[in-house]
C-alpha cells in the first residue's frame, strides 16, 4: 500500500465520520481552530519574546535609530 492510498483512506474515514455525525464535525472544527491558535501563539512568542537574542538585536537597532533621529532633531532646534 502506497503512502498516497494510506492518506486517502484516512481522509475518507475522517470525512465519513464528519458527514454522518454533527458532533464529530464540531469537534473537528474546534480541534483545527485550537491547533491554528496554538501555532499563532507560538509564532508570536518566538517573534516577540525579548529573551530571544535576535529580537533583542532588532529592538536595540530600532532604539538606536530612534535615538539618532531624536539627537538630530534636538541639534536642529538649537
């Protein structure tokens, strides 16, 4: 049995249960939403966690750029 037929069989069985029982369809929807939200939360945490060295570097660069712009503005006002 090839991998294609194995996945098709599993998908067909899941689709059969979803079509025949409404509670299975609701559970499938809720589980898929849960997986999606956990993925989004993990992605957000990795991209915005200050303990991550890459994020620290990005924050530092942004802060230095803002400091240079403010310094230029202060020097121009004098």
